[in-house]
C-alpha cells in the first residue's frame, strides 16, 4: 500500500398513477462518474423487478447443465468457475506475530499469502513503530526486510505525512477520535508462478480515516489493486516487492453515511479474517 495516498432511477408521482423513468444525465460510461438517483416511492417496484431478474438468471444458470465457458457457445467474457470459486483448501492454522503463516507451496498458497499480507501491511498497526517492525519482519523476505524497514520508518515518522491524515506526531489519533485503516481483499489472481517465486495481484477495498467528533479526515472507502512479488523462503511465501494502482472502482450506492460512533463501534467489534484462496 503506498503511503502518499490520502484515502479517501426511477421516480413516481404520488396520486397520479404515472411513472417517470429517469435516465442518467451523462451518456458516457457509468464508471466515468454518472450516479444513479432514487426515490422511496419507486423502491418497492425496483426491488420486485430485481428479484424477478435474479430468479430468471438463477433458473437459466441451473438449466445450463454444467460449465460451458470453454465451449464455442459460452460467453467468453464470463470468468471460469475455477477462476472465482473458492478452492476448498483449508486456511493456514499457524501464525507469526499474529499474522497467518505456513502457506502451501502452490498458487493457492501464494494467493492466500498475498491477501493476508495486504491486510497486515494496510492495518493501523503499521503506524506503531514496534508493531510495524514486527509486521515487516514477518511478511518480507529477510534480505529485503531491513531495507524496507528504514524506508517505512522514514515515511511513517514524517510529521507532514501524519499531519495530512490527521494523526499526531507519534502516529496516534487525537483525543476523542479513533484511527481506522483496514484492508478487505475482494479477490486474488496469480499472473506468474514457479515453486520458488510468484506474482500475485490482490484487488481490495480499504477503509481509512479518523472517526470521532471534530474529525477533519472522516473514514472513506477506496479501491486498489496491489501486485506482490513473492519468494519462497524458509518454507513460506515472503514479499520482495509490490506495486499499487487505483481500482477497479465500482459505482457507489446511494447509501447514507454512518455516524462516527457507529463506524468506530463496527471497526472495534467486527474482527478480521484469515484469507484462503
């Protein structure tokens, strides 16, 4: 995770029996910024239509009689079931410094390692010096960890960087506020693999900001893809390098933002996962 980033339809007319369809104002790609509006009077209709569409899709899928994605008549734009389905492999049982460890020496193990390491490297614990050193020494290859440690110490101790995200000089939140930095992997993909090295992409969403009264950097959601270079070292996968890019970013729903109190409670009360491919 790069340190310089600041995280960041239809309507009815009551009583007339008429329904107006409201089209997006922009004719461009919806991912280019067009937002969908909605009114409460039409949401029940939208819900019913949505359920019907899902039911039809489910019936059609059930009647396919198997995975035909490899056949000439299949939709080449749809992922194979093996691409997105869970592998069925059990998550690792071991941990080092609270971080999952002991991944298998195969593509599934490399993808699981990358997902779990992204969670650790994107956590609020990285802003604590002692804990950061422990995380880096756990997830990075030994010949890389020392060099990375110095770079990260320099970045995380920068008063300008800490001030920009609303933290105090020692990397803690101001009184009455809670600092939130949390990564939630959505999916993984291996782009190259051998028994000694692997390249794995992790697509994830992150929550970042300060929750509490007077916060100047409220918790926001961002989407990234990080490509990890992994090496098989001491019977486990370890990070040697990574590169982050924005997105893919989905269209935001029209949901009301939660209160600072609700957000703080959610992060404190809902625990994380051990990720397995």
